[in-house]
C-alpha cells in the first residue's frame, strides 16, 4: 500500500454530506495519508481541501481517478481521463457501466470495477 500512497488520487463525486460514500471515501483516504483531491461540480472546500468542479481544473498530474457518481457521469469521466492522459480509473460499485468499462479499455486506461477501493486497499 505504500506505493499507492505516493500516487495523486482524485475522488470524483466527493460530497459535502457526511453520510454519502463520496464524503466517507475522501475523508478516510485523507486520514490514511493518501495524496487525494476531490471533484464535485459545486466545488468549494471539504475537510479543509479545495474541491474542483472537474478534472480539467486540477493543475497537478493525476495518477488515478476513483468514481463515486452515477454510471452516466462515469462514462463522461472516462472521456475526460482519456483527454487528460490519466491511465487508471477505479469505478466504485454502482458507478460503473458496461459502456464506461468498454471505453476505458478501448482508451488503454487500466480499469477496476465491481470492487470497493477502500475494502481492496484494507482501509475498511
């Protein structure tokens, strides 16, 4: 897990609502020392971190995206990842679709779906 903590990870679908998975994932990644940023169209700030409206607003390089959004939004995020040269995407359960997975694979983006990042990394 040490190597993954060196990556810049962006949670797309971070939420201001503490009961939402977008908030819990963001919070727990921060708590566990991950280099994490958040995207939500309403932007602002969550847990003292600037929240971006989209991936294109982020000026630093992004190693991995975690989607916590509806599948139709994930399909658009995959296109944004291709455009920005992001090579890894993790689609949290419920955020994936066959089309999103197919597009990611077609674009040469490493994709994980149907598995929870937090469980797989031993955080939850």
